[in-house]
């Protein structure tokens, strides 16, 4: 799984400084996932819950917060996020948005996944392999 550097901020609270984090890119996930500590630091508001699809859990819902502003190079994306885990994880919704902004280019790999499109993304290099 690729890891990229991104900037997260709360567009509704401009008095809170953005933070730079390393995020995992996971095309198997739909949502942006944030650890509770990141959400608390940026003071995101909860807007309900989301089903995270883990059938083996008795309660597979998690808090849904936002809006979250995600910046990478010249691209900006806005999304909601689920509070889950201890690592920032970018899912397909944010990846698709960054692809639309021209930050990423498709690459051909045996998996043909969105995650494969992030080759060299962490250095801000457009990849086309």
C-alpha cells in the first residue's frame, strides 16, 4: 500500500492550522479514514455515522465527520471522513477527486486499481508507467 504526504485542514475553522500527515492509499476503501486524534486536533463536527462494512463486528458503524479539506500539490479535495483506526487512509472518493484535478495519471499494472495510479505521487511526480 502506498503512503503519501498530504495536508488536512478544517475549512470551517480557519483559526486551526492545517496539519501535514502521511496517508495510506487504499483502493479497497471508499471513505477517507481518520484517527480520532486527528479529528480532535482539527475539531471536526460529527454528522452522523457510516457503515464501514465489517460484518464480523456487532456494531460496524463509525462516526462520520467533516468537512475535511485535503491538499496535495495544486489539488484540493473536500470530503467527509469516518473515524477509524490509527492511520489516515485515503479511499476511492478522495482518489477520484484528485484524479479529476490532474494530480494523478493512470498507470498500467496487473491490478488495474486506483491505488496503482499513485506511483511516484508522494514526490509529486506524474507517473505513466
